C-alpha cells in the first residue's frame, strides 16, 4: 500500500492485510440514487438537474460523504448490508491481481479513457464504459473521486496497523480515491490519495459500495 514516488501522505510503502470483502463492479448510479431520494426525501445532490449529469447510468455525483454514509444506512435497512470501502480495501481492489501496477489496468493510461485521460471533460462518463480491471471492477481509478470510510491522516501510514487499517479515529477531512473528470488528468494512480470535508458536495465526487464477506483468514 502506498507509493514512494507520490505525495508525502502516500509514504512509506507498507504491507497490509485486509479480510475478504466484496466490492461493487460499478459506482452507484443516478438511477440507483434516485430510488433512495424518492424513498427518503433527502436533499438532491449538487447539479442534480443539470442536463450534463442526468443520464441514468452516469455515476451519481455532487454527493457529500455524509450523503453516501446515509445511503449505505438506508440500503442496509432494506436488507443489504453495505458500507463505504476503507482506503486499504479500495486500493486492494484497484491494484487487481498483479498488484504492482501504476493504474488499475497497467502502467499506462489506457486508450479507452475519454480524450486519452486528458481533461477537463464536460461531465463524467457512463459507468459501463471501458473494460474492467482483472478483478472485474469497472471505472475504479478514473472518472470520479470515490468516497472512502476513513478519516484522512497525512502521517497515518507511519503507524498504520498491518491488519484491516481503517484510518485515524478522528479528523477533519474524509478520504477519497480515484480519478476526476474535472481534472487535467482524469485517472489517478492506485496509490494516490485525496480528501475533502465530509459535508462538501462536488460534482466529481461519488461512491462505490462494499460489503464484508464474513470470511477471515
């Protein structure tokens, strides 16, 4: 986990163990999130009515960490026990079977990424675009920042536990991972970290669900 050629908060590189988990093949879409909005009456995401963001198979964006957390609680109350991934789980999923790659699909930005990975684009792209990584996960590392469960700690990697790290107990910003259609480069390295105030709603922030498998090794 981590990188020695990235930002300071990606260092040092260290080994961690995560128990078996399942992660969604796609980020949560607008279609899925609209069911939640209808059922709960929660405030609409930022730019919800913007025509650039209103296709059903786009990832839902403009959601805060708090919104994503409540969505997980709602899904769980409906019988599907889900949550946001930890940073360690997200990075494990993004790295795929080979583990040492720079990006989920290899060491170069793949040709199917819109505009060769150069942005900013007008809006995110549909979640099904492009091939999955070798774990079968689509879009991870590209398109949008995906909220993670952890508080961000700049020096957390110095003392991170070796098994199932979950980040500092307190903090100011929540972590996120992945790319951003708004950025000059729309895909991020597997180890790259980002963070944001959990109340902020940005149009390049969405989320992906995980669930624990109950299997420990």
